[in-house]
């Protein structure tokens, strides 16, 4: 659902933020910062776990709307 969404990833060395799509992050875990040239490793496992949680919550919300259950 969020494949095209972009996330800004800050470089731990210089703080420069690089935008990468969720789809890119699922396929890659490293990139070179264009600000300072440092190799940056992304904790893709942690990120993808968070995305799965959001997907699950959205699916639950959609199911509730279909059933007509009010959400508190």
C-alpha cells in the first residue's frame, strides 16, 4: 500500500536527509550520503515491522467500516 511513499533518512555523519521510497528500502539497506559520502545502513527490519503494523491497523479499520462498527 505504501510502496511509493518516501521517507527521509538522516545521515548519522552529517545529518543530510536522503529520501527513499518504501519499495527501495525493501530491496536495499545501504546507500551513500550525497552530503558527505558516508555509507549509510538502514535498519530495514525495524522499518518494515512498523510498516506491517500500519498495514494491519488500516486493514482492521477498513473491515470495521465495512461492518458498520463505530470506532472509539
